[in-house]
C-alpha cells in the first residue's frame, strides 16, 4: 500500500499507474492537537518569561548549513525593522531547531540584538501561533505556519552551485509546500540573492500594514486547509492499515 500525504502527488502516481491512497495530511492532526493550538498567548509568554509585546517569528531551518546562511539575514532584518519607530517595541523570536543548540545561533547574537532577539527551543509551533507574522526557511515549518494561520514570507539560500544545477533540472514554480498544494503564490518566496534583509522587511511590512494583502493570503490559507483534508488523515490511514493486517 502506498499512502501519500500531498495532493500534488496524485497526478504523478496516477500517470505512473501506481495505486495509492490519499486521506489528507497528518500534519493537520498534529497541529490541531498541539499545545500551541490550545494555549493562550499569555500562557506562552509566561512560560518563556517574555514581555507582552508583538512577536515576529523567525525560523532559520533545521540544518546547520541553513542556519549559518539564514541567521545573518534574519538578524539584519530584525535590526532594520526595529529601527522603524512603529516597530521599536517588537520582539523577534527564533524557533531553535530540535537537533541544534545555542552554539549554532550565538555567532549572530550580540549584546545589543539580544535585547530584542530571543532563541527558544521546543517552542516553534507556539512562536508561529502567537506571532504577528513569520519569516520562514522553506520546509515543513512553512506549512505549519499556514495551519496556524500566521502570515508569512519564505526565504531560502542554498549552495550556489547546487542551486544552479537544481534550477536547470527541477521545473517547479514554487519551493514551499503551501504554494505547491494550490499551485499558486499564496505567499512570497525569496530565493538566493533575493533572500535579503531589505526584501524581507518590505514584505513583512506589507503583511502587517496592508490589510487587504494580509486577508488575501489568509484566504489562500483556507483553500490549502480544505485541500489537505479534515484532520482525520492519521486515524483513517491507521484504520486501513489495521484492516489490511487483519485480512492478510
């Protein structure tokens, strides 16, 4: 049995005449049942000794290489945004990746920017949930951000040679799961040289200041949620597996 978890896989396996079962995406189950979805912002702030100020979530990726390329961009973006009077009170919270430690982030944290940039481990979903907007390294986190209904911009910087090779081989319009699911640019993706502090700042400001723009994104989020299923993918898939075992 082949169980697939993304709707854009359906045409591929159909064309290859490989039987498959699609019952939705299990990430919906995980998000709906998460602590983040069922807690208040007050609980989150208190648990992490944070002040009650607006939050911008920053997710630099899970691999050491991703962190080392994204952290300089994210910290400079945060610095530029804080220099604007209307955002001087904002705090920028980095979701520390599970397999990483503070040593992976510390090279880009200074005595000054530590006043408004924090790294929290084991809190990524809560950071996304309670943020006004998120800057996300492309990956599963960008889909989680959709499910938590937080406006986002995606950034990705890869090895230049690898990127040039992939660009010529992989023919995709988007790199983020949410955009791939609806085959539409629900949110902006800044890749390679386009992933810079100025472009990210401009986009985050649009998310916060342009209500129509923000609402269009959230409307696309609704479409993504609908396509991904009703949140019972795990239970339905488990039921089929158990029935197969019983009938074997």
